[in-house]
C-alpha cells in the first residue's frame, strides 16, 4: 500500500513542471487571441484614433473658411414714415476668410497636437504590454491553480487511504483511537483545502476567459522569456530608454511647451484676407410707388485685408500664458515622477524575479528532502518506530513544499514578464506573435487623417470589434482537457 501511495505522489509531481501534452493551447496563442479580441485594447486603439483627429482640428484653424448665408425677411409692420421700404427681401451672402497670421497660435497648436498623438501612441504601447502582462499572469494562474488543485486532490486521496489503513490497524489493536482521530482531522482539513483550491481554479479560468476571449483548454508549459537582463543596471537602462509610460510623459511635456507658446499668441496681431459677396431680391416691393424706378435685384462684392491689433483684453492673454506655463511645469515634474516610478518598479520587480528564482531552487531542495523524509517516516511507522502523526506531518510538509515550488515557478515567470514590460520589451512586435494579420500600427491612421480637410469626409459606422464571452460555458474545476466553445 505504501509503495502504491508513493507512486501516486510521484505521478502528481508532474504537475509541478506545469507540463501538458504537445497539442495543448500555448501562451503565444493566448496572447495573440487577446491582441485580436480584447475590448480594453480595442477601446484604447479607438481612443487613439480620436486623439489623432486633434491634428486636423488644430490645422483647420489656419485654413480658409467659406460659408453662404441666405435670409428671407417679411416686413410685417412698417414705419408710417417709410414710403419706400420693401415688403420683403431675400438676401444671400457669401464670405471667404483666409487667415494669414495668427501670432503662432495655429503653428504651435498643431505642434502640440502632434506631440499628444505620439504620447497617445506610447500610451497604447503601455496598454498593450499591460494587457499582455495580465494575460501571462492569468495563464500562469490557471497552470498554478490546476497544479495546486491536483496536489490537493491527491492529498485527499492519500489521507483517505491513510484513514482507512489507520482504522484497520485500530480494529486489530495496533493503533489507538487518537491515531484514528488525527487521521480523520487531517482528511477533513485536506477536503476543505481541496474545495478552496477548486474555487480558486474556477476563478483563474474565468479571469483567463475575460482577458483572452475564450476558455482555457489544456495549457502548455510557457516558453522561456527572451531578453531578460543580466543585472538590474541593464534593466534600468533599457527601461529609461524604452518604457512607454516615460515616453508618453516626455511627449506630453513637449506638448505643454507648445501650448505655452500658443497661449502667448493672444497678445499679438492677427491678419486675414476676406472676400464677401451679397445678393438681394426685394421681389418688386422696394420703393413703394416708385418701385418701377428702383432696381429690385442687386449684387455687390468686396474684398480686403483685416488686421486685428489687441490693445487691452482685461489681462486674459497674460493669464492664459501663465496658466499654460504652470501646466508645462507640472508636465515636466510628471516626467521626473514617471522616471522615479519606473526606476523603483524596475528595481523591485527585478528583486522579485531574482527572489522567485531563489525560492524555486530552495523549494526543489525542499521537495526532494520531503519525499525522502516521508518515505523514511512511513517505513519507520510500519515497524512501530514512528506515530501516525509523524506520517501525517511528513505528508503535509511534502504537500507544502510542492505547493511552494508551483507558486514560485508562477511568480518567477510573471515577474520576469513584468520586468520585460517595464523595459519596453513586452509588446506584440517584441514577442513575434502570430496574430493572423498585420500588427496594428497607430501611425497609419495618424498619417491618414493628419492632412484631411474635406468637411464631408467620414469613417465607417462605429461598431464593436472585440468578442463577447457570454456564450462561453461557466468554468469548472475539472483538471484535464477543456473543450473550447463550439467543440
């Protein structure tokens, strides 16, 4: 019986390696699915396309504008002294305004908008890497909770068998009722732990489905992480050069600088060209009795240069410039704050990654020692040199060591990926994902809309692109092949 239990424990230890058959779902496939179907990422892309429109909006203020105004007037009550006033009038006015000089407001506004577009693209990179970090954590959590649930289930089986063996030995007078009670207590605790492990497994699988868009099947062991740094210094250098949050903060600070320049334009003259044309039709009612002697339809036109020189605006432009300058100062401080945050997170994440690797080595040693200890305690118990409580304690130590190893492997992989994300190396372009299509490039839309100026230009009707999970069956705690929707 002891040999059988040892074989069952050895078989369950395969869960520690987080390995499954070659046909299982892979982490790369999970990341690709999230890249194509996750609503958070799709919303971030749409918001970035909205940010792209700030460039043509700013540019439109420096382009010519034209409009036509038509007005029909019925003069219902005339003055008693108005002998030649018309009864009605149709007036049509066409106006063309060409801005020539705006004090730099348009130029700096466009420059600020372009900087914010680049900042938004950096934010999109951060959203992508953050999503991938969440998917990696969810993937590893499913593997971990499956392994822990397997260990818990195996522990219940072992303790149930122990209780049966203890009860049999009690019947023949070899053990006491205390030994039976101890075995029954450990079994009850293990059964409670199994229920908790199964609940955690269901939660992990639901989180996976929320992020990835489909239920997890059998998950393959994750591939080695590429490009991990040799030292924390290397990680810091890469993070300061490539972290998208820091890039976004720097771009926003530059945009705030252009805003300050644009705010100062309110004190400078503006110059514009204008052309106006007017058409009037009085429908033969102008002049009253002298209507036949007057022209009832006329067309006029004028053109000129309009120069506006601000003299006094109640301090408005000065206040706007001071306000913009203060916001620029805040943006510059945000750059330093982002830099501090990234340095701290990179150092702590590197330490967590190193610590988890150390825990793996320690836990592996602990598992090996606990296996030998359990084997020895069982052998000694069989000849009466050890009590049942000693066997139960040895079994629990082995379960704890294996659980620690599973958790440490999960923590090391997640920390390693988070470190890559902080270094700016955890995006689709870095991971060589097979997404089934060309990777999303936000610069394509930015270039497409930057020079558009047609008022009636439009994009297709907005509609959701991400997939829903309402049709995915509820997750369960079964360990084994999981059917995907439709299979």
